[in-house]
C-alpha cells in the first residue's frame, strides 16, 4: 500500500502531467502539478514569471510550491516541473517525503511530442536554439540529477496508460494485478 506522495520527475514532455493525472485517477489519489499550482498561486504563466523575475526567481517560487503541494495525507500524485531537480534541496525533499519516479525518454521522443504540441507559452526555450538540440543538452546535464532524485526509473516512451500500469506494477504490484 502506498502511504507517501508519488513525485513524477523528468524532462519537459516526458508525460509528468499526462501520466500523473491518469495515475492519480487509477489509484484514487489527489493530483497536483507544481506548474499548475504556480500558475494558480501567482496568476502568471511560467513564461511571464521568467520574464519578470528571471529563472532564479522562478526556481525559488517553484521550490516554495513543491513544499506547499506536498500534503499530509500521502494519497497524492505530484507532477513536477522539468527543472525541479536542479535544486539539491528539492531532490532531498522529494526523496524524504515521498516516492520519486523518473519518467525517462530519449531526446527524439521528447522533441517529437513537444513539436506536435508547442508549449512556448507555458515554458520558454532555455537557449533559443532548435528544440532537439536543446533537449539533448538538457538531458545530458540533468540525467544524473533525475537519477539521483529517483527511487524508480521507468520508460516513458510507451502510451500513457501503459506507463501508468508500469508505475503501478512497480509501486504496488498487488493493486496493479
Ligand atoms: P510534462 O508534464 O512532462 O512536460 P506532458 O504530460 O505535458 O509532459 O506531455 C507533453 C506532451 O506529450 C503532451 O502533448 C502529451 O499529450 C504528450 N504525451 C505525454 N505522455 C505521452 C506518452 N506516454 N505518449 C505519447 N504522448 C505523450
Ligand atoms: Mg507538466
């Protein structure tokens, strides 16, 4: 039985929001998303916060939100922003307060998803360069941080429902059947 929050980490486009929402539904858990919570609490998109406060301001707000959405009940799935693991304090907080699942996918898979549904409004380009190049570079820089944060690493290139099932099999084999 799962009694701690499940945190989903991984690069932009790996499916934290999509899979997290479906996983919460399947488990009957509450769903939170740090990007959505940030939007709700500030009334501003990520792009707008970065524009006015810079990435440092955004990261500070993101850490605050991570603490805020982590409730006492434990029956919750929390989708995080792709850069949440950049902070050592965030990685430690998630590991100590819950089960951290890294949704791993290759750069080409992420680039394909993001080019199908461009999300510039929610998450600005970090470098202004072509998306595949940027993703490869980000993955290279962050792979060890995702691994460091994670209790479990799962393949996120399957269909969302299959990723949900794989997570359930890993975390609660009895419930997944
Ligand atoms: P994240 O929250 O990790 O940035 P999202 O859940 O917002 O990722 O998904 C980004 C895009 O990729 C969305 O268009 C979503 O529909 C699609 N997507 C997410 N997970 C999958 C998946 N497992 N298979 C195919 N497409 C997916
Ligand atoms: Mg998301």
